[in-house]
C-alpha cells in the first residue's frame, strides 16, 4: 500500500509553509499543471518547427558551398564534422529521456550516490568509445556501418548475428526514450499516454528523412543547447533561488537531514541521502556501467557519428562530448532528485519509476512555467535520440540488408530512397512498440536495468572486430550468443532463488538484474577470448580498407593520408580515456567515502562542482560549434543580407561544406 504523508508529518521541517499534502498518497493523482493542448502542441507542432529549422539551415549551408548530395553525404555527412559539433552530437544522442528522468529517480531513492553513479557509469563508455572512433577511421575509412566491418572481417553468419544485436539495441533505446517521454507528457498535461508514445518518434521523422546525418548534426546543436540551458535553470532554482522549502544549498542539506530521520534510505550509512556509502547505489552503478556498454558499442548511431567526424576531430569530439554529457545526469539529478526528497513530495515509487520525479519538482519550483520548461527539455532529449536511432536503423537496413543481400548494385539514389523509407517505417513501428510495452506493464526503470542482459554479450566481440586481429568469427559469434543465453539463465535463476516467484517485479530486482548484466558481458568476453586463442584469425587490417563506397567519397580517401596523425591520436585516446575512466569510477568515489555522511561544507562543495560542471558544459556546447564554423557562418549571414544566397548559382563541383570541414 502506498504511503500517505506530507509536510505536516514532519515536525520542525524547514520552510514547510504553503506546501501541504495531508493524506495524499501520490503526486499526480490530481489536476495536471498544464492544459492538455500544451502536450499536443509540443509533441506535434515542435516537430514541424524543427523540420523547418533544419531545412532552412541545410539550404543556407548548401548555398554558401556544400558538398553534392547523394547516399554518401546522407549517411556520413561528408566525413568532415568538427570536434564541437561532434561533442554536441554525443551529448544529444546520449541524453535519453532516461538520462533526465531515471537519474532523478535514483537520486530520489538513493541520495547523492544515485546521480554520481548514473553519470560516471554512463560517461566512461563514451570516453572509451573514443578509442573505437579513432580505430574505425584508421582501419575502415570507407565504411558506413559497423556491420560492414563485421562482414568484411568475419563473413555472413557473424554479420547476421550482430545485425540482430544492433537492431535490438536500437529498439531498446528507442523504447526507453518513448516510455519516459510519454509518461511525463501524460503526467504534466493529461495528454493520452498512448497518443504521446506514438507521436513522439513520428514528430522527428520528417527532418531525419529529409536531411540525413547532417540534419541530425544541425538539430543536435539546438537540442543540446536547450537541454543544458534548462538544466542550469533547474539547478539554480533548486540551490540559488531562495524559494523555500529549498532554494539554497543550506536549506536542501537541512531538509535532507530531517527526511533521513523520517524516511531513511535502506543500506545507506545512517540512512542518509547525503553519503556515497550506499549499497543499492553501488549496485545500480555496476549495472549502469555494464548495461551502458551495450547501448554505446552496439548502437550504430555512435559508429555513424565516428564515421561522420573529421579524423582530427574524432577523439577530441568524443572525449569532450563524454565530459560535457556527465553534467546532464549529475547536475540534473543532484538538483531535481534531491529537491523532491528535500521538499518531501508525495511521489510514489511507481511514479518515480515512471520518471515523474523531475516533473513534480519542476511544478513545485516554477509552476506551469516549470512544467513547460521540463516538457521542452524532455522533447529535445527524446527527439535528439530518436532521430539518431531512426537514422541508425535506416543505415543498417539500407547498407547491411538491402545493399548486401537484395540489391548489391544499388545506386546512390536507391540507397537514399531506402534510407528515407526506413526512417519513416521505424518511426511508426517504434511508437507502436512503446504502446505494447506499456500494456505489458514495463516501466522506464525496468527496461533501463534489463537492456544490458539482452545486448551486453555483443560488446566484447564488436570491440574486438576493430581492435584485435586474432579474434575469430567462431569466437565472436559463440561469445555473443553464449553470453546472451548465460545472462538470461542467470537473471531468471537469481530472481527465482531470491523471491520464489517469477514476476515482472521479481525479475526487475536489483540483484537479478546485476547478475544477468555481469554474466552477459563477462561470460561473452571469456568465450570470445578463449575460442579465438585456440584458433586465432590473424586478420590483415589492410583488407578492411577495401570496403566500397557507392559514390566518389574524397574525404574517405583522404583519411588514408592521415595515418601518422591517427596513430598519435590512438595513443593519446587510450591514455586519456583510461585515466578519465579510473578517475570517475574509482578515484572519485573512493575519495568521497571518508566524508561519510556529508557535512554542510562538503555538500556545498559537491553542489558547486555539479552546478559549475553544468554551466561549463552549456557554454562549450553552445559556443564551440559556432566558433569553429565562424567563417562559414559569417559567409551565410553576408549572403543572406546581400541576397546572394537567393540567386541561382552555376553548377560546379563542390568541396565539403566549411560548416563541417575546416
């Protein structure tokens, strides 16, 4: 039975005036903060606005001097995207609905350890993927998808096996972002949750199908900027607005001390929300680390971003993007999740698992304006990931199904047509799938913990495909399939042994999910390594450079001349990625343990770090892409004011756009 409590249940609670929920068992059981029409406007109309925005931006870019269109440009954006825009792309595609919602959920449940483990546990994958990004530029400069690498390396059986894993990854990621997005739209506006689930992915398919990867990059800047601006606003409202019962660092710290006595956190030191000594927080962190390797290394959208980047910008963009992204869950959840506890809002665990903690806090802090700002932020997050996932699925179907098995002689026009059709088909199907998951009763939190079990076993083989010449096809396929089977058996067995029953709730427990995630990636890697060592492949990396393009792609050819620079880059990326990983998952938490339950001074330092990181990430993502492309942007403005962009230009061969190529 849900607990029914409110401010009046807490004696001497700081700043409680005017915030009473006597006997209220949930937060969203009453009237919504925004009218239903706002939900429809954001979900439907904003898609049209973004389509117009990206269309105008791409048209202006082409008038000043863009590359010719075609399948290569549609899929790779000319392979010439700079570091700042690459970083924005990483932040936008890695900011799911779950990033904003589930991170606040774990903060609400576990305290300060939740945001940290969410951020650190999902940042290291991007930092380490920078190694993969450089390697694919070095060894397969003409590829379009990671599965082209798999097929060139291991043949048809492995290609089809990992095609299933890659598509499954896209489906899981898309499902999570829709589940979280639809729940918040419904909670804030009362819009039908099934309509929201269907329309969220459909709203972005137009500009994705129209502009391809370059449209995704252009949209990523706007998406990331809006997400980070909203994040900074929420952080300042929580800790610097003076609006009680929060509004300052001192007020939040004092209220959390009282709340811990009233409702302590199980398995936390002294039941406090203000400590890194949290067993459940650590368990979540381990699941987060393992599960998120699959959603980066097995997700074609990340490989597509690496393929589209300039060789010199690849590792810089991925490392910078990972560090900027850290601020999204860390700053957001440290603000919204802790504020929900500090204000003692009657948010139930069911509402929390559905991702509604930020919605409740936004409504409390800013009323209807806060609800609208959160919905805008969420829409940006959902659409940022949705367009990347739609394009990833379209590329896999076009290059790894249509061109490989149906029409090997496909022209560039045919490839673009198939890609655009698949963007639209997947947008519709993903909306339907999200509705099915809701009917089954799976929440955002459940799917988030489950994803590593299903796709984690493909991580090690795919990473080895571009880094270890002796990994064999037999080792890769056996590792992926064997790891999946072992993970599912372990997950079910642990749930059964701990609870005696198999239900959605028992299977969604932390320890069954943890066991399944560990086996998925660990057992898969063990099988892959042992079998490959018994019969190594000794692959010649030079063969991978023979992956064909469909049209002339001068930028792909030029990458072969950057070998020396890429060799230096890979050494630097291994060093920086490794060091930052150790700092985030080992050094930082170990240094926080001696603090025990955070004192007011220590908590103040923690919050200043969170707010500063968020502000710095906002500045980098807003201004760095403009600075890198300042000359090209200046040409666009000059062309608009002089009218030259509106006059017809003679046909001529064009180099890659300065907007992406320096």
